[in-house]
């Protein structure tokens, strides 16, 4: 199925996405993970590390899945990048394969020029220096100099995938920084943005109190820090 045939429920310009993306300059993925906890959802993607880029990246998922090439399905690694909309985060399910790359500096160059927000790979990439030079953000499990050509093929685009055990659907919201990656279902973005603001404000009060000389234990207790995971309006028990 072509990318333009797939519904894209949370495009970069929609209201809900704008609420979440507007938090870029003030919050981290750790705060977003706390907000997910408060809403009794997980969504954390573990086992991947940031290789290039900086700061918090937020955008709707553009999903890809790869599979090993066989004699009857040689396929190709694909020219999908021309279909990725600006502001999206490419989420690649390569089943953790670290023996070939599915992303290099040629793809990075096109993605960066198109305004793609970043790439998350459950697998390996290469040409890290080229991506780092232009500041494009990549998270991956490993690096590998061997190309995916003739080794894996693009099997699905804009279909639900699994990245390090976390389910990701096209249009889910991806938040990623140096600490890690969180995926939020498209339908809960409004509730998540509200919870992020609540937690960010709470942590700001705790930090201000500590800087004023109040012991951390007292500052946390006074602001209900240890109840951060408690279910609030919009969450579920």
C-alpha cells in the first residue's frame, strides 16, 4: 500500500499534535514517561540509544517493517523517504537485526531536506558521521557498515509495527531525546499534553523550593511528588 493511501490521523498540523509539540522547549522524555505513567500507559521504547542530533524530537510515526530477503522475495530496501511528510518520525521495525544497515547518509540527506523530524531504528544504521554533521536525529540499536541491500527488504509501510516490543501505529506520537523514546497512541495526545503540563509545573515548584534551601524530602512531600503516578482525570485505573 502506498503512503498516500493510508490515513494519517495526526498530521503535523493538527490541533492535538500542536499541543504536544509546543512542549518541546520545556520538557524532556522523562517527564513525558511520567505523564504516561500517570495515565496508566507505558509506551517506553527501551534498548535503543541516540546516535546523532540533540534536543527533544516530537512527531507522528511513519512506520516501516523489514524482513529477511529470500530466494522467492528478493525485494529492495525501498525508496520510502520521498513519501515521509515533514515533521514525522520514521519508526523502523527491523527486528533488532544488527548485521545490516537500513539507514545511511543518503536517506538522511533527503529526510533532513524534507523536514522529517528524526528516525528510530530497531536495528542498525551506518554513515553516522554524515547524519551527525547536519544534525539529523537518529536512534538505533547498533551501527553496521554492511548495507541492507540483498539482505533485507521493505515488507510493509504505514502499517502497525513493533519496535523493541512496543506497538507503534501510523500517526501515533513519538517523543524522543537523549534519555529515551516514548510512543503515545494518537487518541490520547490531549490528555497526555495536559498531564505533562501538570507534572512539569509540579517539578518546577519542587526545584524552586530546593534552590531556596528546603530539604528535598520536604519539597517533594509538600507538592505531592510521590503521587505523580496517581490516576487523574483523563487516565484510567
